[in-house]
């Protein structure tokens, strides 16, 4: 973690940036020699529900020594012991408090929270339970409705009571979106907006350096009352995502809305009744808003109903949690409550036998119990009637059976021992608030996880989506069945301390090249040019690990001194011969000709060459501006050394330029530029000053091209790509012992004891230089 503060640098007077000297150094776990236990090097996942199945969502994840249960739902297709997850996979005799550290519920749908009271009160878990505020408010209502249907109407035993529900909700800790809560000292939990239904959230859990994102149900497309899912680019070790519609790409939402309204209108126009099974909160409001606006626009008189009490519930909770709705609802809620419907009235059970056309929104949405199933039994035998199923139906429910045989009239079993003939029309129009295949891939791109696990989907569809993810993203993907444990290897991080001298050296050297030019022009230097955009550079140092001490990253000199070894310095040198005296021109003449883009100079052999050289193709990586105005001076000294010192002082500002007239040398940091009696030019620099050397070399070439038009530097590739050599000498003023007789050459000298295998990489900065023009 890097924190910045302004302080005075001991090497210069202007303020500069210092850094809190600690960072994380990452290596792959399989390459590390550590004494950490296996629990800190992998994530273990076992789905107790929703593994290659839809319904009964319950996924247990162990990471960093902590264990989290995501969701605790029931299966709507079963009425026996299979309706709840099999918690014996966790422990048979051990108390659950010693197995599970926390339970996280993503939203209030029963297939995600229906088994929670059973787990906390009957199995025995007293730890923390996390969910959002809307989920905590709505959950107990739906749980109580489910309990009444299961116990009072179906006579099920071994079921939780109303008191169990109350005691369970007392353990719940409600969280806000983007709020980070902690379990113990090391586990972080954070909620993100998931769309889907009111209060739905995706959860990010992190323990140490291991992290997981569990999506629950989510929707990447905004609708008429909720927004689209939103989450940061977290790059977790594992993404666990639902795949309800993993192989489906939905058509246009407007087209689906037109199709729904058309089918409803045609049915009621023919005297039929329309049953639309929905859940109490979510799709009910979405479709009611759509039908309400259509009825008002078409001025229809056919009655529209929804389940008793649904209006009051929707108005209360959407008013209470208005911040969870989309922007349009928020803006219009104060003036007009979009959930106060004029054409849609509460429904009473006696109205089911009322003759004539009508439209009914009834709960629950999968026709597995309640009012929707009771009304379906009465209306199924009339060919004029229609059932429109707007969402996914779990295998085993009446809704799923209807979709399986909707192409022909059939007889189905609606309850144990009771079957009816279905003559009414069955239509499926997907208004489900689940992400389709396109939305799932969109979430993967946003999160950039290292591993993916698919849950809450059918096995065949999971296989298709799994292959798509692995081929497109090259990410390991898993889809285990219920009760099967998988282990995912994760990377580890080691805390490494960076020395203060290393960072001071690094940022001191780079600071002048990162500062915008206008800040230095304001200092009163006319025509000052800075190097331009600077790309981020890594901090280069030596990793030192000694005994039980924490690892440290030092600069090379400190590391060499501490380890008692000889420090080698990578140094680059270039040199080339200058033309003889008779071919020289004065600096003033060079300045004059540099401004004439069409002027020519004599060349040996009678040819001519333009002084405005098109160098982009001949000299890749560098762009020269030969029309650059030369620095004006009143000095009569026209020597090459003086000209270079004037130009470099201007163009290397604010880096100081030192001139040694006795040795005919110019020093800029580790850069040493030497003019040998105006017949040879030599330049050397240490590798850490490569960026400054790029600028300096460019200025030197510009000066030489103006001063010696016959010197063809543009075709001299040896100067462009000099070789590096290693030298124990740290004084840049000491020349290399090697000599060169060619017009352009590189020197290479190696001293000191070298390791068996040494790799050096040098660059004259073509990546950066190509983006600026000097």
C-alpha cells in the first residue's frame, strides 16, 4: 500500500514525493519455499445445493483458514428431506459454530434463504449472518408464508416454527452497499448491487490475500424499477456465478413486452382469463407497471388483479428502500408513486369463479403452492384461458411440468395423488431478472477473476458455458455437482520492505522526467522542453532474504555492501569520428541552414542533401526536429564543446549540466560526454540513466547534423543500438580502456567476478522516444 506525503528532499530544495516503504511481492505458490499450511495456499469449495442444479442454493467456501456459507435455500421441487441442503457434508458430530464462521444471504428468494431458520435453530449455528437491509426486512415475511403452506396446509413435520424464524433473524447483521464488515480480525465482507430483486447483492469476501466473489442471482440489464448489477474490478481468486440462463441470449426487451401485451389482449378479447404466476416482489412490480401503462393507453375495461396484500407490501418496501430502485423511480416517487395502480385491484379467492375475462398476477411464481396453484386448477380446463410463465421454473414444480408439455394438451400431476387435464394455452415469455449468457460474460470481463465456478444452472447448459469461458478467457472453470469438493490453488504474497534509499534513488532520478513542461516554463526558462509523457516504471532492486528477518528490497550498492560482494555497473558507451577540418561549418551557418527546409549543402561527389532530413523511416525510434530554434547566445565561442553545453543546458533542464573545459567533458548525472580535439565524440552512461541519455543523445545528434552536414548519423545503426558492458567503476568520468578506430563503434569492458549466467537488456528508449519530437 503506497501512501504519499510531501516532504523536503535532502538532495534538492523543491518539494517531492516520499512513500511509505512497504509493498507486496507476489510469486506463484508452487514456486515458493515457505512453511505455510495448505489451508493458506488454496480455496476449498463444496456446493451443498445449486451444484449442476437450480434451487436450494448453498455453497460453502474455505479460504485463508476461514469458512463461509453463501446462501441457505430450499428446493421448491421437493417436499421431503431433499428440500433442504444436506448439512451432514460439513460435520456429523462437530458443532456448526466450529465449522462455519459466517453465513451470507444474497437476497430474499426462498431458494436462497428458505433453509436459514432450519440451519441456525435446528441444526445449530449461532454465528453471524449477513444480508442487506431490504433482505432482512422481507425475509421473515416470506419464510412465514412458506412455513404456513408447508406445515398448516401440507402437514409437513420436522419443520421450523414461527419462533425459530424470529430467533434466526435476531442473528442477522444487516449491511449497506459498499460497506466493509469484518469477521474477526482477518475476514472482510463487502456487498455490491446485484439488481435482480429489491435488496439483492453480490458479496466479496477476502481473507488475507485470498478472495472470492459470490454473485447470487444478478441482472446485468436495468429494468423498469431496478438498475443493473454493478461491481468493482476486484480480480478475485475465485468467482462463483449463477448460470440460470447460461446458454440464452435474450431478444429485445421491447419485443418481449409487445409480445406479452399482445397475447394478454388477444386472450381477454376472446373472453378468456390470463394467469401470470409471479413472486411477491420483483417481477410482479415490473409486469404490473407494464400492464398498467398499456391498460391506461388502450383504455381497456377488463379487470386486472393481483394477490391480496401485494399492493401494500410493494408500496411499503419500495418506499422504505427507495434508494435501491433505479433513477427514474427515485425522481418520480415524490410526485407519483408508480406502484399505486389505478387499473389493478386486489384479488380475493372467491373471484376465481367469477365469469368473464380477467388478468391475475398470483404468487408464487413456479406454481408449486399457494394462490397461483389453486387458481390454475380451476382455470386449466378451459381452452380460452391462458397461463403466461414469465420466469424460470425449477424441475419438479408444476410450472416446469407445464413448460415441458406446453406444445400439446396433457394431463399433469399438480399435487401428490392429484392430476388434472390441461386444456388452456401455456406460454413462456422470459422476464426473469437473471443474467443471460451475454451478461455473465460481461461480468467476467469486469471482474477479471483467476478462477470461475458455475452454480445455479442446469448441467448441460453449464457444460456449454464452461467451454465458452475457457476458450475465450483462458480461465480455469469448474462446475461440481452437489456434495463434491474442489480445491483451487491460489497465489501467495510475501510482505517485502523496500529500503528508503532505494525509493529515494528511484524517484529522485525519475522526478524531472515526470513533471509537465508548463511547470518548468513557469520558472522563467523560455522555450524549455521536458521529455513528454513518461510511462510507469518498476522499481528495480535486489531482493535480500536472511534467516528469519523479513525480506527486503535494497538498491544495488546497499545490497553489495551488506552481502560483501563486488557491485557491477552496467554502462553504455558510444563514439564516432567527426569530419576533418575542411568539411566543417560554423555553428552560425548551421543555425541558418537548419531553418531552410529546401536548402542544400554540398556533398562529396557533387551531390546534395536536404538539411530537413526525413528521418522517421531511416532512423526508427527517434524523431528529430531540425527546425528547432537553436539557443541564442552572445558568446563568440563556437567550439563543439561550448555548443553542446549550451544546447544541453537548455534541453536537459532541470537536470544540472556540468562542463569540464580542461578535460573537454560534459557531465550530466552519470552521463559523460567527451570531445577529443574536435575529431572524436564519445558518450557513456550508466543503465539507470537510460532515459536521460536518450534525450542527451538526441540533442547531440541534432547539434552534429547542423554543424557537420556531411556527417551521416542517420544511417549509423551501431550508434542507435549500443551494446552494454559491465564495469566495477562507478565514476562516469573515467573513460573505457577499449578504443575504436571505426567511424562509429561501441566499447565493451568486463571486470570483476561475474555470475555463471548474466542477462542484460539495454534500450535507447525507442518506446518512449517514438512518441515525442525534439
